[in-house]
């Protein structure tokens, strides 16, 4: 596969990355950029603790145990203003 860059500033940046030794070749720069783009397109993975917390919150909400948002925000403001 052959790729041509049409923006001179991107060509210059690519060449600088190789010249400065950050990458071994222009292809390595493009691969790194595409890997970042691919990772950014994936949905975030949540850790098991966060998922459990979300499930608990959803269950509480469904049981009518939710709190008024304004009250919750007020409590959070008080908690973090005093620190």
C-alpha cells in the first residue's frame, strides 16, 4: 500500500518524528497514528468495580431509591468546598 499526504505540515511533522528518532520509519509513524485513531474509536472499557456501582445505582433507581439531583449536587459542593 502506498499513501500520499497532501498537507505539507503533516509531511513535515512525520519527517521530524523520524529524524528525531521517535520512530524508525515513516510507516511506523503512520501505524502509530492509526493505532491511536483505532483505540479512540473503541468504546471505553469500565473496570468491574465501576460496572458494579452502575448496576447498583440502576437497581436503586428502579426501586424508587433515587435522590433529587439538586440535593445530590448541593451535598457534593459542600463536601468539596470544605477541603
